[in-house]
């Protein structure tokens, strides 16, 4: 049974129905030998330092000879599970192994590979079926590729199709603006909904109920970056001293008002409004440790710092 010995880098030969007249002198000889071969008679070690030694009984004895491992090795010196160390807790064929069945394994490595009796993740055993589900390894959903740790993309690179970027990673989370590491994403088409050129600057836009992280990854998948407040002509409306206020993107330089300014949108916001229509918020590129992120409402140029609640009906991203 070579497979059972893999952990010990060993193999064994088992001989059955050995007569007592042969078994006893053989056991005495073995007991006096100083060797690196492990001998077991009727399931117990012949040269055991402690506990009950293997003994010949009647006319049908079983001799097991284990080669390729020191008889004092933790990997083979056992008669039952209590004889084994914590890292190899299961006694299998007189060898301490990591697992015998899947039930012996943990959630991060749930599959007991029978050829080595070691616990492994599904990805280690079969990269084509890396997902552990209902006690078996399965494929990840088509739109949630394996990212090396779990099903679900982390960025557009996980969604590549034969090296050609055709998708971006859309994260289900929409509130944690510090990081998206704890959230898996779904691969979605990075089709561009609109291309707008204003003042010699070309923007692409996408509407997809995005989180900030989704918007950022969409732009990255096109080799672009998210548009900024400055790009939209809102530099005079938002600043650190106004971070807890609302403002507007104006054509004029210094307006700061608390009323509708739809007739005075910045040139860029006005062009976007004319192209895309009302009721959309854009995610913008600013983001800091205090989650200062911005959205701009097309219909009136309304700017929202610390953007969380959507004033419009959809979330757009604008890339430059």
C-alpha cells in the first residue's frame, strides 16, 4: 500500500499466516537488531520502546515490514490514534497521518487526498474544481472565477479572457470605501455606454449601479483612471474646508450656493447631462482614509462629499 506510506516517504510489505514456529524466532531476532526498518507483528511494534510489544499468537500471524522510514519516526510509530502527535493525529497502517477522511480536515483545506493522507484545498488537488461545496470539489460559477483564495474576482485581471480584457470586477459591497479586500466581485462586461469629448478631453462612461471600487476597476480595465473633481470643472466648489457641505459644479469660478444650479453647470457636467440625461451620479476618483469620496449629480451639478446615499437612480463611472 504505497499510498498509505507517502507521508512517511516509505512503503510496507505485509505477510500473513506466518506459523508460530517461524514467528517467534523471527521476532526475537528482530528485537535484537539495530536497524531503520520497522517491524510489526499482529499490529504491534516488535521493537517498541514503551507499551505492549508485538507478539506471536497461534499459527496465523501477520508480519508487517515498513521500509524507508526510521522505526522511531513520528510518521510510523503508532498502534492507535493516541500514539500520534497533534500534526499527524490519525494512525493508519501503523503510520501517523494527517487524515483518513474529509471529516479529519479543516475548512481551509477540507479535502483528504487519499494518495498521501494529507488535507488539501480543492485548488491543490484539482485546479479545475477549486470550490468546496456540499462535501465535494466543484467549479466556481462562470462569473466568479477562482482568484487564488476563493471564488470571485478581486480585479479585472481575474476576469481576463485569454489575455484580452473584456470584463471588469463588479463588487457587491457599496459602503466600505477603505478597501474591498473582504468582498468578492463578479465579472461583468466592461462595455462602454458613452464616449464624450469636451474641451479636447475624452471621457468614457458606464452605468451599472457601481460601488466606488467597481468604478475604479472598470476604468483600470480600459487602461484609464477615474475622472476627478478638477476634470469636471468642480475645483471651486469642493475643498477641504467644505468637505462636510454640498456644492455645485459651476461655469463661474467662485459660486458656492445652497440652491439649484442646473442652469449654471460646468461645461463638462453640462455636456455629460446633454449626452446621458438626468438622474445619474458619477463616482469620482478622490478617496482618502476618512472615506472622502465624491459624487456629482448630472441634472443640477450637485456635488456630494462622503458620497453614500444616491440622489439619482443609477451610479455611473467616468474614466479619463
